[in-house]
């Protein structure tokens, strides 16, 4: 859109310039103005098509232009044609609308026949802008135009008519990656802005891109790279380093191919067919990597789960051991408590016996035991 807007601005600027320079041509009026529009026969021939640029949406071409019109005021009696500077006679002020940089080969001279037929010839080489529809890239067909306009002259003033007696294109062209399958010339009107019509002429040719380059250089290597990435499924899972190396290498290769192809297409928001293929290859490769790493992750998770189960079992056994130990310790504490109570009771008994001995020491020392008294009484 920006390129088209610039083109419209350029045409409008030429239109204003032509209006301002109308004073310079005040004495050079249009021939046969009272008989309707001046008919200009246009022969536009494409000598060669050098190259078509996808990234800049332009093409380089070598073209020949010939314009013929009648001006009876310039008729003369010489036996041959006369050459005059183009600015000294009326001319349709032809401009190439979609030109970018062009270099003319011939001087701006016209040839006038004795009958007043004026012929202007020019050969130019340079670059021409052309918006491209790249949604189907690289399986696309494109229409290329060379648009001519008669600056300052509407369809009521000048009529650009194609010369249908001659062809418009060479049989062989230099462009290596395109086939030109058809061409068409047409005269008509061009409207740079609403309400302002200019006389126009268009040479259109249809090109078909060669897909062999992209199949051999991009698509087939991409398929092989994606197929190579599937090797990770046959590598021993224990060789994780090898699997990771293959995955990273193929992913980086796909990214490098994406940047290499991106340099040959303009920066557009829509996905081309080639973009979709590369994106699908990348997603396929990423899915394979994720599946490989998912397997590794699943095995790692299973290992952790087994370790967690073993740890849980160990903790359960430890808890059981603690409970058993606690029960045993509780039994030992009960036995110790009973022993302590027994020892305490024995201690009290001993203390009481010691107290009694302390209170009656003589009786206990000098009195005979009861058994001895009974034996002595039996003897008496």
C-alpha cells in the first residue's frame, strides 16, 4: 500500500508539473484538436527480463518504446525524415508510472516524415516496481505490468492505441527462475485519484515461478532434516546426551533455513505456502523432541515415584519400630516403677526394723531367744 500510495503521489506530482509547464508549450498545441483525441500508436517491446526480486517486489527489464502520431503542421518536402528535439514539437509526454531507476539509451529526439508522421523511439533499462501476491509462494503465478501514462492528457485529449502488428516480447529472456507464459497489451485510462483520468497504456505479462529450485534446495533438505531427527527414537534412552545433541542440531538447522528463506521474500504478515511448510516441519520436529523428552521425563518421574514409595515404606517401618520401642520402653518403665515401689517398701521395713533395734538394744542383746527358753524348760 505504501508503494502504491507513492506511485499515486508521483503521478499527481507529474500532473501538477505538466500543468505548470503548459505555458512553455503554449505555442505547441495538440494536433488536430478539433477532430477529437490525438491517436498515438504505441509499440512496447520487452527485450529482456533480467531478474525478479521478491524481497523488494520489483523487477529489472530492458524495454524498447516507439510512439507514432500525426501532426500535419510538421509536414515537409524533404525526401527523407527530419530529426528534431522532442521539446520543439508537441508530444504526449509519456511517463513510465512504475519506474524506479531507469537509464535511457537514445537521445530525446523525434523523427518527422514528409507527411507529418512523428515517431519517437526510446530504449530504457532499469528497475520497475510490482506488488506481488505471495500467498502461494513458491508455487505462485504473478502478473507483471509496465504502465505508461500521458501526463496532463485525459482520454478526451490523447488515445494510446497498441500496435497489434508486432509482438511485444522476446522469445528468450535472461530471468533464470521464471517462465513467461503469456503477455497482453492494452490502451485505456488511468485514474491516479478520483475524478482525474489520464490516458494510459499497459504491457502485462504473466510469469510462472520455477519450483525445482525450492524443491531441491529447501523442501527436500527440510524433509531429510525432519526425518533425521526421528533417529532419537531408536537411540538407547540411556544415551541422553546423544539424543539431546541430535534434537538441538536439527532444531537449529530448521531455524537457519527459516532465516535463509525469509531473506528471499518480503516482510508480509500472511503465511506463504513455504512458510507453512517450514512451520509445519518445525512443529513436527518440536513434537518429536517433546515426545523424546516426555519419555525421559516419564522414566525420571517413575524413578522418583519408586523412590518415594520406598521412602514411604521406610518411614512406615520406622514408625512401627518407634511404636514397638515405645511399647517396650513403657513396659520397662512399669517394671522399673514396680521394682522401685518394692525397693521403697523394703527400705521402709528396714528402716522400721532399725528403729526398733535402736529403741530396745539391751533386750535384744541379753535376752534369750524364745526357742532357747522353751528348751530349757523341757530339761527342768
